[in-house]
């Protein structure tokens, strides 16, 4: 099989109503991606996820640096192609960030082609592990800009729908307001459902230490991204001092950075995101690393769950998957949760094919 054409795209899908966490405000979800065509008729689609900023730079990286490496090549040589792109012309200027997000889109498209050619959904092509589906928790009721009434209404509905639990955003200017919201959410959902909080890097070590300890009383399943993602030592201090496990990974770009976190005991739930770690090729290596450290995987859904449902279903250490339904309507086979479980995809590929109508409607580049 040979690659004949590579076509990048940028879609901006509206988020209604717009959301905020402690550091981001999003009106649209950006899908910067690529369609990879082959001489045997298989077309692979891959993408990365953004808050609709920087997409043009990611697309330019695909067009100028990665597409020329692919034409005429066999997509089944994905690991060789990944090496050629990762260690090629972009290596001098980008070993994370834009370069890795662009490479993620390309890599996912290649795995999509391979699974389609094998006539298997990706989770089976990778060697399935969870034939009964994957437990889901829901983040979409806990945004920082939700007034308290809406927050409580949404988390109650989520629990009623059967989700394993809810995640809510914290990181208000006054942590006492966070405390008040977490307390109210726990009272609303009761003792049983799991509850996570996500700081989105807003705290410093002292705030995290003080408020992490105070919030322990609400039986939190994890404390997510309390600090700057480059501060491994700070996360290690928190992991040692708090009775709430530390979760992170959505801003960690390489297996080497995950290794350092794991080696130092600074992460207790691994949230590796395929759209950041340069694709499925590297994600599988991070998953292997997590397995060796007995650290459970709960991927961050920068892909909105379309690809991660396959990866989680093929990974023994993946215990749960986040659910955010912002863009599910644009896919041919949307990620679907029923009674708190992801129903596993049946169509061949990585569930990345986009309904043509929405591809045209949301395309900005
Ligand atoms: Mg997060």
C-alpha cells in the first residue's frame, strides 16, 4: 500500500455555551487534522485537539514538514515514518508542542488506515482488552464559569445518567469559593459516585498543600493538574503529603517526561493524551511505562473520546475514560456512553471519520 495524497484541515466546532476552566476560555473546539489517501482506496483521518488557537501553525507543520515524508510510503511502516518525522527537519525546533500535536494527527491517520485495511475497529486491531466497554466519568457539568445552581443541577443529572462520577473545575481566585462548590457537589451527588477536581495548573505549591489538605474531607478520587506541568518536584511533594492521589498528563508531551514523573513518584493517575504525545505510536509506549509502574491510565480526552475509547479498550491498565460530548455529532460513529459505559465502536478504523456535511460546515482552513 502506498500513500498518494495528504490533505490537512482545520475545523472549529462551536461549544454551546462557551466554557472556562482556570486557564482556558473556549468558544470552539479546534480539530487540526489530516486525511491521508492511499492507492488501495483507504483514507485515514487523524486530528489533534485545541481551544481553536494555534491550529494554523499545526496545519502548516503537517503540510510543510510531515506530508512530504509520507508520499509514496507504506502506512503499515508507521513506526519508521514516525521516527523519520520526529527526528527529521522539525527536531531542531520542536520536540513537543506544535510539532508533537501535528505528528499526533498524522500518526493517528496512519493507524486508522491500518485498522481499516484489517477490517477491524482500532481497539481490536491493537489487541482488545475490554469487550464489555469502558467506564466513563463526565467532566461536562463542572465548568468553572457555571454558576453554582447550574453546577449542582448538572452533576445531579450526570449521576442520574449512570456515570461513574463527575469532575469539576476549581481554581477560583479565592479558594474558599472552590471549597464551597466542592462541598455542595459532594452533598448533591452523595457518598457513592466518585468526584475529582481539576485545578488546570492554577495553584502554587503552598495553595495546593493548604487546600488539597482541606478538600480531602470530600473523599476526592483525584486532584488533577494542581501545579505547572513542568514542576515534577512540586507534584512529588503533594503526592507524598496529601491523601488525595495526583492525576496529570494532559500537558506532558513525551514518554521521557512521563518516565521522570513516574520514576519520582509524582503522578498517581496517568492522563496521557494521544493528541499531545505525538500519536498512538508514542501513547502505547507511555501505556507500557505506566503498566510497569502500576499506575492506572485515565486518558485526557483532547480527542473528545473518539480515539481514546479504542486505546483504553486495548489497554489493561486503563480503568476509566473521561467523557465530554461537545463534538460527537460531527463523527460518522460518535463515541457513545450508555448507563455510564462507553459502548465500543464496531466500524473498522479509529472512529475519526467526519460526516461530510460537518466537515464542510466547520472547516476554517
Ligand atoms: Mg484537566
